[in-house]
C-alpha cells in the first residue's frame, strides 16, 4: 500500500498542532508541515524541535509560496534549520531569485511543479532546466497542478519520463480553474489512474485538498487517493 498522508495546512490553516494530533490519532504515516504563508514560517520552524513526529514514516516541510525578494535569504536561513533535521523542504520555483543561495539545501530541496498561474515550473522542459541549476534537488510532483495545466495528462507523462528519477514526493488534490485545491472527483481519480503505473509505490503521497471546513474528511480522501493511484482500478472508478 502506498504511504499516504496530509498537509497540515489542508486540515487546519495555521494550526499545525491540531493537524498533527488528528493525523497521529488516525495513525496516518505521512505528513507535510505547511508554512505556505510567510507569516507561518517562524512559528513552525521555532516549534519544530518540540513537535512529536514519532510514528510518521515520512515528514516534509512546505516553504512559503510568496514573499518579497528581499526576504529570500531570511527564508533560506530558516529552511536550512529544517533541512538540518533531515526533513526535506518543498519549494515553489518562482520564489527562487538567487539560485546559488538555495543550493545550500542540497538534496533536502524538493522543487514542485506549478499551476497555470505561475510563469515557470509548469512543463517538463521547465523542470529539466531547473534541475540543471539544482543537480542535487528532488522533485515534488503535484498531480493536481499538472492536470490543470494539461487535462490530457500528456504533460504528466513527459514530466515522469524526463525527470521521474528525481521523484521524492507526490502532491495530490483536484486543482480547479481558480487554482483551489479541492477533494478528488471521479474525473480526477480517472485522470490520475492513467499515469499511476509510472509512480513507484514507495513514493510518499501528501494530500492537499482543503477539508478544513468539512468539505470532506481524512479517511475518505485517503481512500480516494488510493484508488487514484491504483492502475488496476483504471476502469472501475465509480
């Protein structure tokens, strides 16, 4: 069975303590600590040494997705503290202004492909170029983003073909036309099944669909994710 878990931000925006507790109670094996908003970064990094993350088989950390370029080194300095604990850091490539500064994160840097709003990182060619700049970095492959960019999933095949050897983490949700992360529909499940055979079962999966206001629940979305990433169920989506 694939290791599947949740982003803390999808469960409780800004309240990572609550999200960790809920996932621990359900014995969910994967967690991504979310500091997606710049003002969440300091609190989460400061709390990190005190968090009980025992029981999780995989832990990652999502860096802020938007901040002023003048804050870049400030952000990197704090993310370095995360990387030093052995926790990989997921970064949106459009926040990278000074590539050399980010190379210090080495193999703990995971570059994520982007949705249609972003100017870079959407296509396989973009990712090839990025990994030329960051030869030690890994790939966090967001299937919702790539499906939004190309609903045929051809681009998803190209990404896995060209940089699939970098794959370290999967992000999964349904990204709608407004770039919001929604619970999985049967259409998204079917689309993701079409490329699931290309994703090793050992790669951890982080669910990002927002369920913080009761849009769905943890176990329902994990069940849907398991179906979405099971190629044997390609013709049995219902």
